[in-house]
């Protein structure tokens, strides 16, 4: 029976199977850089390969087309943000819930806005490459980590860690989306950070015995 052709968005090889993980990383970095610099319409596999310093043939070993490149770059971006926040979850165990929220929000915004141009560019193509599905997959592990973190809080919560985690994460993603829709998001990062922290702290005050 003949083998099915690769799905349009799926890489031909995973980085673990690839001959060189460094080449895959270089390709994904080049993808985001080219996307940021010239946009989705002008991005080509040839341009990405040239920026990454690999041949087009090497690129095609891992990614069959432009869509698979963009999807992989978006997933890599989301996973890096998630990993940063999961690291905070390990560091903040057993501390007061307000400090947990502050650390999570700062880690999220710092990772998300490390290069605002790349974040804006990836946000713009998200709907073209099934970004909602990627976000759902990546956020599931993060949601569990935040729930587990909140369960260790030295501040007693009057609401379940599950609902509190959902509300905090929803607030973060909502604020970041609004930021990325602005003409110059980097100029509004600190005001938005301040307001998001205020919002989260006020919400948590209402979710703890101290706020009653």
C-alpha cells in the first residue's frame, strides 16, 4: 500500500529525527526573521534557506512547504513562552499567590515581547496555519502547571485553583492580543504590564480569604 503524502502543515522530520537539530533551529529562527522583515506574502523557502545558511534541499528535508515552516515557527514561539512560565511555576511553589501572579505575568510578557516584531508577525499569520489548535495543545501543559502552582500557595484561595488559573491565563493572553494589534506594541508594553498586574492582584484579592 503506498504511503500517504505528508499533511500540508506537518514537517517531514521532527527535530529529534533530523540529521542536525542545529539546522532545524536555524531554519525556524530564519523563518521568524524573514517573516518579521518582509512579511508573509514575500516569504519564500528560498529566502528562509538563504537566511538560515542551508540549502533549499536541506530545508525541504524537514519542511515540505511554506505553511509547515510558519506553523513550526509559531509552535516554537508558543512553546518557548510556555517553557518560561513553567519554569516560574517550579520556582514559585509555596509562595503567596500575589507573588506567583506577578512572576507569571512578568515571565509571560517578557517572553512574548522579547522581539515584538516577530510576535506581531506570527500573530498575523496564526489563523492561516491553525494557530488556535497549536495554542490549545501548548497551553494544556501550562494550564496544568499553573493549577499545580496555585494549589501550593501559602495564601488560602476561596475559589478552585482550576478557575483561578483559567482566569489568569485568559487575562494574559487577552492583553497580549490587544498589545499585538497596536501600531507600536513595544511602546505600550510597560503601561499594559502595570494594568495587567493591577487587574490580576485585584482579582486575587477577591479570591483569597484576605480579600473577604
